[in-house]
């Protein structure tokens, strides 16, 4: 059969060099701008190469929309329908036959093909289209393909194609492959700038710019917005505000394939259209009739945070490469205009390229596939950018926690079952676990619902969405349910033969999700709609949301700042379901806590799932040895200051401290730190099995302190540091050892007749005298009593006689009788 002639496109001129490179070598890099025709002409041109034999050429596209469009365009060029020579295969669609020789697939399919058949039987070439988008699947697919080419299939051809790419860098990765460059076909594009102020909502600015373009320019409009929400709001503002012959058409990933295909078709004769699209329309497709592009300059990209295990969507500025790609959409078929909603000088500040997904993504799926491929360390593969170590560590921890890999990094039987399911690892774990309880179909439906956006409505309640999905009509919903049935069947087929499946009551969505996100079980706290997750993070839903009324949720998706993100999707779960599913993760601890107010030990039993408290209750206070241990632990935690120190124990402690300071060893150290460190030595033997410090007799402290003193020094405590001074008046006045020097505070009248200064330690240490008036007010401090009598006494006597005339104030105190009364007895 004679093949129809291919249209002349710019890439046609580069084909001879490309064909020659692949005939002589195994790999090549093709750099060709948008509109060059590389996506459709190159695979067809390779069909006639001798090295192909009867094998299949695999063309990888980053998105389903692009894959379908490329397959249809190539089939049209060959005068065929899709499914003949050219077919495509993706998650919920398959248009292939035994005749298919050019197979277009999305990038994630390649890794599955290699893991199922490492030799890629029947595949002779792999073409990586739009590689500059640097998706995780694309990077991983190329790394695996290079490994296959180097070890098993030296005849396998690899071709990396891109519009904006550092070709030399990729060529080095492909073992110094040749780089072929092609000119592009692009009509002149006029770049205009319309600055959007910070206070202007993006949908308002976009609607205004689109209306202006429709009024002043011909042709259709392609407008780039960051996400579905902004698309819907912009559409609302345009509805009824544009001419009757203008169709407003959304284009985003959550739409079904038919709706996406309809968005890129040419408008009907006499009509114009405005396509409101996400970055899905940046590359690989041509939307006929578009000659005006309006670019918000924003895109929504996933950002994975290894520290929290959360992937959040972040609205960011596009790169210069993306801005150029978007503008180029206006000049694919005729001269066009690109309107950018930012100042011209801001373009230079944009990053040159969007960061590769591998640097910012959750790598658990990649690590699981690597383990299945026999590669425990992904950095051993040839990546253009190696995966970050922190993200790999987080992924390894998750897979280990789910039982998918062993300590050696190798795949476990459970991990093999998860890999066979071709789902993100958490969902794969959920479906695999459900296969042992007869709930595999419900789990598979939930997994498909969560991984295929737009199914089951927009409610945050996954239980409600699952119910709606099961009755939803339409081709996409039917395909999704068919996929769920296939996943369920796979889960049952790979379930271990030595584990009997048990049919039980159907599980709720929340109970199923517990197996996917045990770390995101959440409990309500504080205000309605506020939750704390088992991983310690906070999260919230609007107070009016029905989910806010539940005590427990399992959170599947979060959005916003990591400190308190918004719950995008979750399902209610009961405490009984949590306890049944996660018994191995739930910990019950007995906490012994000292109640400072009551000066006693309290015991509380707490049951926790991570940071969530499931239940707690007070237990009876301990008695006996348990009480003593609790008291000692409280003292270690809070310090010995909480002991019921009384006058006797405090005085003894101060005396011992003074002896230690003056004489050193073997007098004991009785500081707070020293006593806390030796609780078992001095206090434990004198405890009586009571958990209340208030019940601890002071004598226990006195005896405990004395036990620290060597026995032969016991009698010397009173000799060297007596508690009282025997005054000439007959009073026993306490000595204060709290300061650096011992102090005797005494009324001056009680020292009459004393010619020597009071001292302790066998006369070696003079007491500091704090001389007091009859009203116990300080008069003077001295360490030389005889000198005081000779000197200051005259002035003191004069003052005291005026203040206390009823008392005796002799001129010569050495000849006076000491007294503790107003006047000496007998006068």
C-alpha cells in the first residue's frame, strides 16, 4: 500500500540528518521549536528505517490530550483511523490493534511497560516528545530506557525531542548522542503588555483583556489561567458579555477526553471561540483558528514538602520558556498577538525554565518502581537531575511504613502487589489491603475517583463523591468504573495465597482511606472545622461544610500553607474503625505527673494515634514502691525545691552547706543539683509509699540529709555549726546559716556583760552580729562586739534612750546585766 505524501514542514529538512544519526547510532536529540512538525512527522519517517524491522515505535507525550491529538493527526496523514497503524494507549483509553506500529502513550506508561517486560519485546524505538517539560514520569522513563538499552537492548533507539531544551546536556546523558536542530514554523507574533495590579483579581483582568481582544482583533482567543477555579470564574464574567457568535470553552485536565478534544477543534464557520485553558495547552497541540493569546503569567504547580509529607498546589509565575511557548500558540497558522498581563521589564525576572518535577515531587512511586526494577538506590540510574536525598529518604520511610520494601530496600510481596496495581503508592496499599476483606472494588473505585479529577462532583466529602460517582453517567465515568473493576480484579489475583480472604461488612470510604493515609487521620479540636492530624499538623474545613461536624476524618488532600492547610477532600471515620484498622499504631501510655498545686502525683492513662489523643482517664494514685518511684521521678523533673522543706530541714541543709563551703570534703554537697542527682541515696530510704508530698514528714528530710554525712562526723555538726547561740540573757537565739557567713540576729540588751565576740567552730569563725532594738529593728551589724561597746555604743545608747525610755541603757554595757526584758529582774 502506497503511503500518502507527508506535508512539507520545517522538520522535514532535518529528517535526513536525524535518520542518519539513528541508523549509525542508538540515540539522538532533536531540538525543534513549536510548529516544526516533529511530533507527527518524525515517527512516520522512522517507519521506513531498516533497523525498525517489524517493531513498534513508542511515542511518549506528557498529557493525554496531546497523545490523542498526535495519534489522530498521524493517522489522518496516513489516511487511516486511529487504531490502525497509529494507535494510542493510556489509563482509561486504548485505541490499538495488531496493525499498530506507532503507539502513542502518556509518559507514565513507559515505566510500567519496562517493569513488566524489561526487554521491551517488540519495541524498536522510544521517542520522548516535549521532554523540556521535565515531568517525573519523563525523567524516570528515560533513566529506565537508558538502563535497558545499556544492559539488555543495545539495538533500542532512543530519541529525545524538545522545543526548548539544553540539547547538549541531554546529549551527554545519552552517551554523547548527536544533536540535530530544526527550524520552526511560526508566523510573526506581536507581544503586548497590560499590567495587572496586585489588587485586581486574575479573572477580572483576564475577562477585561479577552473582551478587548475580541473587540479589536479577528480570530479566536486562547487564554492561559492557572487552574480550573480561575477558568470557571473567568467564564462567568464573559458569559453574556461577548458577542453571540463567540463560544466560551474551558480546557483543563479534569475534563473528559471528548470535551478536551472538542476544545481544540476549529470553530464552526462564522463563529469564534475563547478557549480558557491551563498549561495543558502550552505544547504538543495546535488549536486551529487561534491568533490571539492572553497570558495570565501564572501556573499551578505541585510542591512536595518532605518534612510534612504533603503535596500542595502552588500558584507561581511561569518561566520564560513557558511564556514563549504560550505566545507561540498565537502564530501557528497565521500572524498573531500575545497579550501578557505583566510589565515588559518583568519578563527578564522570570525563571528561565520551570524546575524539573523530580526536584519537587513525592518520590515514593519512583522508589517503589526502582525496587521492582531491582534498583534499591535510584541515584544509580542515569537521571538528568538526580532525585534529592531528603525526598528519597521520606519516600523510603513511607514505603517501609506501608510494608512495601524491606530494610535492604528490596520489594516485599506486599510491595509487589502494590506495584502491580499501577496506582500511587498510598492508593495501591489501600486497594491491596482491601483485597483481603472483600472490599477491593470499593477501594479501587475510591482510588480512581481520587486520581481522576472531576469525577463524582466537587464535594470535599469523599463518601458523598463516591456515592455520586457510582451512578454518574457518561463515557468517562463508565471508563473510570471499568478501570476500577480491572484494578479490583488485579488486587484479588495478586493477593497472597496463604492469606484467606474474608468477606465482611462493606467498609466506609473513611475506613478504606485509613489504609492509605494512617498519618492523616484527623480529630476535631477547638472551633468547628478545625482538626489536628495524626502527623501533628493542623488542618481546617469551612465551618458550614458537613465535614466540620464530624469528630474524626481521614484527610486525603490538602491545599495551602503547611501550618494550617485547607482540607480539599476527606471522609468521615469512626473511632471504632480507627482502632480496628490501626491497632498496631495506637499506643497506650501511663503518664505520671506531679500536680504542683496539690503537691501530689497524679496518674493518667492516655491512648494516642500519633499526635491525636483518642482517650484518656485518671488512674488511682500509686502506693508503696510505685508511689516512691513516682515521687522520685517528679523530683528529678521538677527539682528538690518542691519538697516540703520546713524550718528544721532547711536549717540543717544550710548548716551542712556552710560546712561544705568552709571545710570541703567529706562534708556533703547539698545544692539543688547535687541532691537531685542523689535522690536514691538520701531520700528514697526514708519515703513511706505515699504519692503526696504533703504527707512526707519533715523528719524524713532531716534524716535523709544527715545520712549524707559520714557517721563519725555526726556529733561534730552541732560542735562546728550549732543551731543556736546561748546568750548571756539566757535566751537560745537561732543562728542563720543561709548566707555566706553565719548571722546572729539578737537584741543588743541580751549581750550586756559579754566582753568577747560570739563565735562558732571552736572559736575559729566569728558570727556576724545583727544587733537589734527592743522592737527587733536593726541597729548595727558588726563582727567586733568589744569594739562596738567601746565606740558606737555611746551614740546607740543616746538614740535608744529616746526611743525606748522604759528600757535600761547603761553607760558601760560590760558591767550591766544582760536581759531579754524591758528592765532586769529585781529592778
